[in-house]
C-alpha cells in the first residue's frame, strides 16, 4: 500500500488499450453507417456542425453504402484504433513512471 500522500500509478496494457479503442471505434463506425443508411442528409448536416463553418456537402459520395465499403472502413478504423490505443498506453506508462 502506498504511503499517505503518494499515488500508486497502475500500468496500462498497450494490447488491452488497443483492443478497447479498436472496439469503441468499431461500434461508433457501425452506428454511423446505420445512421447514414437511414438518414444520409441529416448525418451530413450533423457532422457539418463539427466542421466550424466548413461545408462538407461537396465531399458527399454519390455511391450508395455497400457492405464492402462498410467492412473496409470497419477494418481500417479498427487498425487505427488499435494502434492509437497501444501508443496511448505506451506513452501513459512512459510519463507516469515515478
């Protein structure tokens, strides 16, 4: 048990953090794809609010969402999420050393 006044800092597992971030992004990607399939213009208007005045309408795809495109995005975001989570945990462990 640490002394009163000192903090014990647990290490994060880069693999666990990577999997957690990858799974989170996979769920968000799936929810976004469902929303785009149901209400494409509403989703674009919603994301326009994040763009601080930029108009995202010119980049709207004319192609319908396909399962192939969905799974490509899912796999890509999963890989990016895993790498980002692993780097986050590694960096956290590096800077949290006592």
